C-alpha cells in the first residue's frame, strides 16, 4: 500500500443494499458488503476501507448504510466514531446517499474532496488503484469538475454500464460524452472495438461544494431536504437526516446528475476492478485466480464439469458427482442448488418468498 494521504480528502463508503443476488449467502441480516465473499480472510467493506487509508485519514471516513447495519459497521471498522456512520431509514438509491454525505462533510470542511465508492467491489491491484485516486484528487483540487473513475475494459461485459470519452485528455482526464446502460453482447463488442469506452465502476471524486452545486441545480427535490438540516455533527442529525430521506425520490446519482451536468470528466484506470455482482461473476473471478471454486482440500467434483460450489462451513467436505453446470451454495442454515445461468429464477424466488429467504 502506498501513502499519499490528502489533508482535505474524505472517503465515502456506500454500504446500503442487501446483495440479494448473492442469496443465500447474502441476506438482510448480513449482506454482501459485510461478508468475506471471496474467502480471502477479510470482508468486502474492510478491504474497501483499507485501500482508502492511503489517500484519506480514517478520521475522514464516512459510511452510508441502513440503520440496521450501524452496529455491524462499527464492529468491522472499530476505529470509526459512531458519528462517521450515516444511516438511511430507507433505501433511496445513490443520489440521496451522496447528498447526505456531501452536506455532512461540507459542514465539517468546506474544502473537502470526496472519494465515493461502493463498499462491496473487489480490486486486485490496490497500489495501482491508490495511484489513480491520488491523481484524481490532485486534479479535482484544481478543477471544478465531477469526476468518475472509468475502468479500461478487458472483455465485452454486458453486466456493466459504459462511459464514452470525447476530446483530447487533459493530464490524463477526458470529458464524458455520455453514459450508456448495460448493453447486449453485440453492442458491448462494438463499444470495445471503438476504443473510446470504459466501464462505469461507480467510483467518484469531486469537491463537496461541486456536487452540492450540481445537486441543487439538477436534483433540487433531493438537495433541498439536506440543505435545510442545521444539526450536522450535532445531536439530532440522525433524526433530521431520516426525515430528509423520507421526502426524497429514489434516484441514482448517474441518472439524476451526471447524465445532465456539463462538467463531468473521467479518469481511466486499470487496477483489476470487479464488482463481483452475481454468482456467475464470482465464479469467473475464482476461475481466474484459483483452479476451483472452493477449498481444494475439501471440495471434490467428480463428473461434474462446470459446477460451481461455494461452501461457507470451514473444513466441511463437499462431494459432487454427476451434476454438470450447477450452482451450489452451502450455508449453515440453507442449501441452494440450481442450474447455472438461471439467475432470473433466483430473483423470482426472493420476490415470492422474501421472509422465508431472509431478504425482508
């Protein structure tokens, strides 16, 4: 890990959501960001915070999460003060989440630069990532821009949105022409071939005042509720923020602000990023980094080509015979077995049985 801590840099970890696409491992009581999905000895949120320590002091970290998870955040990141956990009474997507953090941080430091990132993504090369963030913070400090970090694509992914670049780079930074939704495979192949598209990783760097100005211009029905709060950093903040959330629409920062603003830029990066958003994504990662999807001493696949197993009980031996192209997820209280590639079934199962599956 490198050390390029910036005095006015603040890390904002978005830790809402229940990660239902990783059911039954991820559930309402213990969602993906608080789990060691990759079986590497560290949860996703701990890894995210660890990487940010190179660019922002831990005293400048803020975690935005559901009220249910405040204690879990403090358990996993015990160096945080309770005031550094900003709780949401209801999920309202990323725009209200970022608005709350921006107004809270600006009240503390009008010169603040925010590094906003999801808490449940994986990065292989932490040093390369930290160098990109250092470059981004340095650029943002001198320019009134809204910056997103774009990932140089390695294959025509259909599970990510894309960012189209335009113009010549300024210190390696490009203007954003447009954001594109997740494409079909043929369209993804065309975007890759054109050479001017990056994956949208949902990682942002901007001055707090710049995102506040953008929110007030493009999403006034979100900004007004957080602008009215006078208790930031004081007793009563949580109650006032909860009231603000309940008045906000559910909208993403991409759709609500970034697709409309004219000062959006992107810094390309290549540091082994993966959002690992589905079981198929986890299998792909495991195949690239390990020979099998599980502990080679306890997992035995016999005549079961293409089957992926994720067991969570340490030391438990799993034997699979004659079952090809299946997904098997074994947790202490639930066992899920289904053909691979049928993620729509998982979504429907959770929709029909939210209480029984533990997502509600």
